């Protein structure tokens, strides 16, 4: 499903261990998915957004109202 999005934003949660993806389609509908918490906190400067976009699972996107 990630190929159906015009934009995917990668965010590091406040706990600095949880990665959240926000996907927007051409109609500006919002979808979200997150990953299991990382074993150690990371700094936002070290967040490889392309890597996380590539790790998105097509069956994990949830529509957000």
C-alpha cells in the first residue's frame, strides 16, 4: 500500500524508541503505522527515514479519521 501514498512522513516518538509512519494519499486521507519499540533510544539526527519508509508493511497501514 505504501506505493499508493503521495507522501510518507517518518516520526520519532517522544520516547525516542518508537518509529511512526504517516501516509497521505492523493485525496489527503491519513494512514498510520508504527513499529515495535527499538531496544535503545536513538537521536532524531540518526533517523534514516528512507530505511523506515522501505520497512513499511502494506498490511499494517490503518486509516485515521
